[in-house]
């Protein structure tokens, strides 16, 4: 990615924010007008790490994510 953006930015940073998986809250609540607040998410969801995401998505490394980004 750094090569791709070399003429646009001096530096780039990728922040791998974790995904969340609702466990005890309805998926239907994750809509813009009724999205759960931070405490509801913390109490009713679990973190899905990027490592877990890679396994679930069938990607074996972070480099393949570059194509999607």
C-alpha cells in the first residue's frame, strides 16, 4: 500500500480495528438509526480479532487484504 500511495502521502498507517460479534443482542439492532451504544456493545458482543477474521475469511495473511483495501 505504501508504494501505491507514495505520490499522495508521505506516510500511511493501517489500523486493524477488531470486529464485533453480537452474542446476546439482536443483529437487527445494528442499523444506523438504532445502533447499540458503547456499553450495550461491550456487554453483549465479543471481539473478533483480525487473526480470527483471516481464518474465517480463508485468507492466510494480511498481505492479501491489501487488494481489498
